[in-house]
C-alpha cells in the first residue's frame, strides 16, 4: 500500500513539476529552466539528506558506474518533458511520456536488464500498452475536434 501511495504521489508531482517547468521555460528558456529545476532540487534535497540519511554521500564504491549516469539522464528528462509540454500541451505530452515509460519498463522486465529478474512478456502487457496507445489517439482526436469546433465558432461570430 505504501508503495502505491508513493507511486501516485510521484505521478502527481511529476505532472505538476512539468507543467510549472513549461511555464518557467516560456520566460527564461529551456536550458535555464533545467538548471533552475535541478539546482533548486539539489538545494531542497541536501538538508533532507543530511538530516535523515545514514549513508555517506560519496560511498559509491560498490555501485556500477553506469548507474551514476542517472543524473545526466535527469537533465534529459527535465529538458525533454518541458519542451514536450510547451509544444504539445500537458495531457498529450504526459500521455506520450507515460506510454514510453511503461514500454521501457516492460522491456527492462522482459529482458532482466540492470540486474532485475526477468518477467515474461505476456499478452496482458501487450494489450495494456495497446490500450494506452489507443487512449493517446483518443485524446489527440478529441483535441483536434475541439480545436475545429472553436475555429468554426469564431467564424460564426
């Protein structure tokens, strides 16, 4: 139950953060936004680490060095989601992010990458991903339909 709560909160936080980032990016640019977000994240997380964590910040001897690239990947995440929301809007961009994220997670599970246990690709996985992709198509169709309605409405005025 606790894991589900954290996952739900992460989804809420990610959606809020990316929408806020897109707004900041409109004023200062995408790379300045990325620096601000990650810099402020560091400032916010360091006191929590100092107060609560029982491990050394630099005790990384036993870690596969590949995994330390996650910080650089975080730069890509912030930059790409910010740009996607700015260009596509929140619902469509986050929908694409979720499907690509879930697809990558299924691939990691299926092949057991990065030390995770292998889980067979099941028809449920394929159907679930397919339904999510169809959902994106429905969201995009609805957006197009709404835009057409708005344009027609403005022509009648």
